[in-house]
């Protein structure tokens, strides 16, 4: 029997999806599960988007241009310009989700064995794409105590070797919800220029910035055109994760020409997704206002509920729709599996993503989970009730010194 | 300025798409172009498929399962079973087009530097996917004189080294239209088993077999379950290239588990494509009967027209909707570009794919082109008129000895 490749053996399972079989079993047993494990919002996609697909009147579902439909790219450039990002049509390749933008960027920029520095915790699938591209992730630890702010430049400098070829960030951050400041982005630009590194930025949560805070893109940085690559997706913006439409964006002509060759090999991004995405650019501002209000409310509710629980700590995020909470538990993987396998709170349980999968440092994040606040408030309330009840009875609960003192 | 990767530099442009800028220019100048360069059929997608997308009533465009919707996989397994292929739901991962099935199979099965043997001419993008996976293609030449039949087993044996890990075929063949016999497939199986190789088979043209000839799949081969990987797509079957729905299929559990991890990293295949693809499984047989009749007529017309032209030779294919024709020209790349840049036949010209891109042996296929007979008969007639007229005036025309004798 032929062997699978070394890469295939090393490819990590998705920490967000690996517990799915346990969830399926729990559902079959009749338990209701609150899914806080995956960034799949319950918000409806914009009507204008759904209508465009319904009324597209396509008779032959044809290939599109490998870089995506020209009409869509033209309109998308105007969208970025509204954010003061100097993006033109020719700077854009439409991809099959943000995922493909990451995969193509990795193959375009990095040789096998090259190193990229990524602040951790980071979006778990960066591990998978790095593995697929034989790129080595060098994590740089951001701490829950500082709300996952960017580590100081000196910490980056310590990690730079002759093999370092890039830095990758997610802003606003998944899984941390952290929103980088202009100062932090300028610091990253300085490192990238000094060491001739690519600066890859995943900005799919652009529309989810709270408390009136300013969003700063890598495309706002001046004098770094050849270093900067923006990775984007419509999945969260329009609650359209299944459309599989993203974009790879750069002013670096050589990068774009090479990326297009990878795009040509896979022919084209999905037709219906593009039709919907183009129409979605006409989504009225009121849609986003409503969504932002809803998520602000959800965030406030979840963060407050978490921090009220015994032994739980969760910094308040300024962006995206995730938070990382530290729980009084021995092992997040065991705990999240136990929630699905063994826990039952009035016929309900909650599914969380163990944070271990968002770190590449072994052993990091053992007592942390990622929570996606993508459900309505009632469901979030029930989910928090489940979590609170679970933490009281979980066999691997760590008793903190204060509680220990009270008990003894 | 940071450098692009070596792989990105080596990544070949699509030979089918690299002439697109010249075609765009010709169109802007007002010339009509008959596109025989790309396998983009003009046939309408099945009504049942289009209706399903129109009426899907999706409110939130959600992620699907990374392996594809369970309802679709279940129904798709039944489709294969109608071809007597022993495929079950758990043997299937739905991919974003056949392209992604190839990309995932390459990463799953092969290490960087591993060799795969592919009979050439082969589908040009196999070069791109091999390059992306750092796999070395070892071409084995099939000849136009034999209609591109499988080269003898002894020729395969000559190419096998300790690095050889797989054989890849396309059946029915793109770009050759060749349909492998059971004997040829049994021969491939014997080599695969003897040398412990993966046998990858791209069978996206299953529905396009002519003259009542029998289609034999690698899934029909007995005792090779761990070696065989089927790569499939709905693009041609339902004239739905833009749906971007394919499948990776194998009975090898280890391969499927690893492939799923790659699939998880990219989250899910497109939602609307899956909705359409599932509905398309109910396409009435009359649709395929009509399509087959149409393509048989087109094939017969094109092959006859080509072979009537001075100095042109084109074997009659038994499957797919392509043929490779040998033309009396110096250089297919130059000729195909000249057709777009400099040729004008009553305001019209024809776009062909130079066959050089379908060979990996340098210099092979220099006087060959691939023709996709994907237009209606009137357009095919006009296209053949263009080609015949072009061959008379093309500056790089090679005069064969017979003509030369007549001239002198």
C-alpha cells in the first residue's frame, strides 16, 4: 500500500472542526448544542446578494476569468477606496474564499523551509496552510493579560533569522478580537522594510470594529507597496461563508503575476459566489449598522457573563466576533470534548474551540478556549448558562487558591 | 523588495489562458473570435440544476461540511453506483472543482521531489499542480499516429525509479479524446501494484464516450483499492464549469483521512455549486442523449474538416470533446498568437490552444494544436473556414514534400 506524504501526515486537523464527530453524536442522542466553536454567523446574508443569485438568469454556468469577473473587481476596488485604501482593479485577484488567498500567497511568497512570524494565538488554519506550503511558523506570543496586543518589536527582532521571509497578522484578530493600532502597524512596517519581509494581513473582519475604534489596514501604510499583501474574504462581511469568495490584493506586480499563474491552474473562482459578492457591494449601510449594533450587544453580554464566572478571565475585544477566555480547567481539548460527550444541562450543551489549536507553541493555551459570539442573545444566554454549569462539575476543574482557601 | 518563491517563478502560465490578452485586444479591434481554445461548452446547464439554485431559499449562506453536504455525497455515491463503481458516501470528498481534487491528491500522496508518470500530451494544468506540490512529472509519450493510445508497459517500466510514486491519467482524455480500454487500465493497475504506486485518474468526461464505446473507470479495477484515486468534476457533465464542484474519491482510508485535513483547512466547497450539483443528479437521461448526439455530430464534422485540409492530420477521438491536430506550421505558439494578432478572415479569427503546453517534454507538440469542439455547428464551420484560410497565408507554414514538388 502506498504511503501518504510526510506533509499529509503532518497536516493538522482543524481544531475548530475536529470535535464535529462528537457533536454529531451528541445531536443524535437528542442534546441541543450551542455552537460557539465556529465563526458561522446566524445573521442573514444581505437581501440584495440573495436576490442577485436568484435572478441571475444564467443559462450556462461558465468559467469566469481566473482573476475573477472584471465587473466585480472594478466595483470591489471602489469598495476599498471608500476605506481610503489605494486599491485598483489590477491589484485584485478574486479567490475561492480567504482560504485560497492565504494558500496562494504562501506559495507565491515563500520557499519550503522559509519562516514566517505570526503573533499567537492565531487563526488555526494558518498552521494548515503553512504545512501545505512547507513554511515554518515562528510564533510570537501575545498575552491574554494585555488583551493580545502586539508584542514589542524587540521580540520580533529576536525571532528573525536568515530564513525569515514574512510576518502575518489578522486584523481585527481571529481568535483574539484584537484591533491593531496605527502605531502597531507602523512598527510592523518598519520591521518588514528593515528585513525585506512580506507583510501579510488577513483583514476579513474589517466591518466588525467596536466602540468607534479606527480600523487601520496594511494598505494604509505608505512606502511598503512591495511588501504588503492583503488577504480578504466576504464570508463574515455579508454572513456568506459558503459563497467561497475572497481576494488576494497587492501592489507588488511580480507577486500578482505569479499569483495569477496559481489562479490560472485552478481555472476560476465560483460563479454564483461572484454574482452574489458583486451585488452585495450595494448592501445598504443600514445592514452594517444593524449588524454592528447586534454584535456589540452580543460581545458586551458574553464578556460580562464570562468574567462573572468563577475563575474565568476574558479580555474585552475591540473587533471581529471572537474572544479568548481563560477557564479554570486542566486541558481545553479534554474539556471541549467532555462538553460534547459527557455534559448535559437540561438536554443542552455548548461547543467551544480549544485554544490550543490557535497556538503553535506546544502546551500554550491549555486553559483557554475561543468563543465565537455568533448566536442571538437568548442562545448566548443559554450557552453561558451551560458553560457556567459545566465549569462547576467538570472533573478537570482547577481550583484556584482563593477557592481552595475557602474550601479548606 | 522581497523575492517571490522559486516555485512561483517556475509556475507555468496556463497555455489555454496565456493568449487571453491577445484575444481581448482582437475583440476590442472588432474581430469576432471563435473560441476553440478552452473546454467551455456552449451547452446549457440542466434546467433542474439552475432551478435548484434559483429556488434554494437560502437566508444565510453558511459553510458546509468540509467534505461537502452529506445529502449531496449520499446521492453522488448512488450516481457512481449506476456506473457499477463501488463508491460509498465515505469514499467521497467534495472539492472546489476537479482542480482542487488534483491539488489535494498531489499534496496527500506525494513528497517534494517524488515523480509521477503521466502519458503526454496531458491536461496542461497537471504541470501547474505538480509544480505547486513540488512533484516531478515524468512524461511518457503517446503518439498522434496511434491516436494517443497508452504506450506499452515496457515504456512505463523504463521510467520507474525509486522516486516514482504515482501514475496519472485522464480518461476519456483531455486533450487527446482518447478512451482507454479495459486492457490498458488493467496494464496500469499491474504496474501500480507491482511498484506500489498511486494510480490517479481524472475522469471528468465520463459522459462523453462516442460510437457506443465502453467507459472503464479505475474504480472498476479489482484489488487496487489502496492505489486508486478518482478525480472528478461536474464542470463538463452539466456544462457547469463555474459551479466549481468536483470530488476526490478513494477507498484508501488513510488517503481520505489526510485529504479531509487539507479540506478542513480551506473550510468548505461552494454552497450554491453544491445545491446545483445535488439537484443536477436528477437531470433526465434525455439531456445527456441530446448532448451526446450533438457532440458526436460536432466531432464528426470537425475531424472531417480538419483531415480535408492540406497537410493537416487529426486522429478521431472516442471521448471528451477535444482533439489534437497536427498542422503544417513551424510553431504552434507563434501560430496561435498570429491568429489573434494578425489574421483576419472577413472580420473573424479562431483561437486555438498550442499543444506545446500539453507536453512536458521541451519541443514536443510544436506543430500540434488542441481544438475543443464546444461550439454549435455553424460556428464550428466558420472556425474551420478561418483555420483553413489561415493555414494558406500563415508565414510560418511548412510546405510538405508533396506540395513542394507540385510548386517546383
